[in-house]
């Protein structure tokens, strides 16, 4: 029950803070003044530079660690067990079998097409002659 009351109390506090920030002082609201202050302050530019540095650091080090782990894994395991390449050999076999089967099907259609087309034209000729 105490948790529910805490959530309710925080929601009420948030509502009153948002309501208070909508008060106009001069030509703009308190909310707009706080936003302008945070954008113009030196603190926000320092935080932005730190965030950019952290993102760059994480990106480069992630790639280094990933390459290191992948190369170590490749040395210790077969190529079929490397993530991203596990099913590659099976996929190639499936593609080869599908292309073979599609070629066979295309040849079968080519062989059967003249017979079917010939019968179709005979039926059409008979229908037009009877009219």
C-alpha cells in the first residue's frame, strides 16, 4: 500500500511542478526560461562533449573487442560455428538444390507447352467453326 501511495504522491508533485512551470514571467513561461538557460549554459556544452567522447570511445573499443573475440573464436572452432556463418553452408546447398529444381521445372514446362498450346488451339478452332 505504501508503494501505491508513493507513486500517487510523486504523480501529484509532478503535476504541480508542471503547472508551476507554465506560469508566465514577462514574455515567456518559466519552462521556456529554464530551457533557454540550460541551452546557453557552459555546463550543457561540457556534458555534450563528454557524451560525444563516450560514444566514440565505446564505438571504437566495441569494434576492437568484437574483432578480437571473433578471431579467437575462429581459431578455436570450425568455420561453421562462427556466429553469422553457422548456416551459410546449408543455405548454399538449399540455393543450389532450388536452382536445380527450378531448371528442371522450366525444362518440363518447355517440353509440355507445345502439346498444351496445340490442344488449346484445336479447341479454339473447333469452337469458332461451330459458330
